């Protein structure tokens, strides 16, 4: 019963086989291997962006922070949701990699920014006043940190606000595949056609061992990103092992199949939770994450039975008190484990 994170799940066997295949013989280092040429071609075709600059790094935090450092300046604000991953879970990496940019938090019901709130926050950033930060990139996340997914019209509207102020837009797509299959949009529609300038195209949370793609739709950013990646220690020498993962990910739409499996597992879990009287769903759940609340005693019973998930409060105290839980499904989630979890929770 593994619902702590999609990071806890295994890499897909096809990905592991691709790594074994890549381990045969010699290949040029630092991203000039033949496999990286194929990665670049496939991602450009996937996003219908033949001139896009495409780079691989091993972690989502590095991908987000390096992109934002390339799009912004040390004296600028980066606008994001109050619960964005770059705010809550990256230990100041965007501020560090940018050399001091400030995160400007935007009120975001269910972790989703709305155009009015974003516009108000941007407007409140003084311009031309040396005492304050200046306006900088906007960063969106989908799937959000609360399990919600922006619709295409919402992404377009938020990008429209950013463009009104001449600001670039970054999309944190750590779970890009999970969000994409929810709306059944094309990658191009969900990114550059909507106004996104750069995307962190995630794979680690969706069945890869560890690789993310930084994609800039304006190739003018390419050289600066390359320098920042090298200077920060995120240019792999044995780069072929990143390329091999990404090639396996994209082969025969494996990336979409794994996202659909994770989302379907979460739908089964979510539907079961909704039928239990003492469970409250705290946010809409569109993809593979559920936030819900149930009595502390049930948290204890589940964990005593071996369930892994995040309880958002201590397990010591009143057993009847409602405590929030974060439940995440990955591509390998088992119906048997889900049903057992629900049976224990139902009591």
C-alpha cells in the first residue's frame, strides 16, 4: 500500500532495459552522444517546435531553478502559487540559482492561480524604483501540489496576464504527462501555443530513474542555459544514461501509458474514498494526487498495517480528530493494494 509519492515507485522495466542497452561500449560524453540527438528530435516533434532548445538534467529542482535563472534576473520577482513546488519543496533553489530573485506568492485556491490574483500581484510590484524588486517570470505548475490540473483556457488566461506585462512564463511539468492525459490536449497546445516560454518536462515521477527535460521554445536562451547547467554541476559527463531513459520514455508513448495508469489508479482510490462516510476530500483531484482528511485513529490503523502515505499532523492525540492525508499513485499502483487500503480505512 504505497501512496507516499510517485517518487517511491519503481522505474519501468523498459527504462531499465534501455539503460542496460546504453551501457554497451563507448559513447561521447556531455550530451553530444548520438542518443541525445534523437531525444532532441523527438521532443521537438512532440511539441511541434522544430527550433526548441532541449536539455536534460537529473532532477526536477535543477530543471525548474535553471530555467527560472535563465528567464529572470537576480533583482526580479518570480510569481508563483503560494504552495508551488518552487516555494515549498526546493530549499530556496530558485533564489540560489538566480542569484537572489524573490518569489512573489500569489493566492491560489486549490493551488491554482487565477488571472485576477496574478494581475494584482504583478501590479503591486514597483517598477523603476531602485528599492524594490522588479517584475520577472511567472511560474505555473500542473499537476499542482494539491492534485489539481489547469485547464487549457486557464493556462492561456494566466499566460495572457504575463504577456500583458511582457513577462516570460515557465511551466513546472514534473507531472506533465499526468496533466496532459486529463485534458487530452497536445503538448504544443498546453505550452507554447498557450503562451508558455519554457517547460520542465518531467519523467522522474512517471517511471524514469531520474531525468527531466528543460525545453525552451525560444532557442535564444540556449547558450545561457548551457553555461548555467555546467557552472552549477548539472551537466552529466556520462550523459548517455539520461538520454537512454528519455528515449525509452517517449518510445511508443510509454510516458502517456504510465500517466494514464497512475491517473486511473488514483481515480479508483478517489472513488473509494468518496464512499466512506468518515473521509472528507479536501481538494478536487484531477490526476494522481488526493488530499483528504479522516480520523487520526484511521491513520494509525493504516500505518500499523503497512500503508505508506503522508499524514499532515502528528499521530499522537485524539483518535477521532480529523487529520489530513496526502495520497499519490504512480504507474505501478496495484488495485489489490488500493482495495486493501480502502477496506482498512472503512473499518
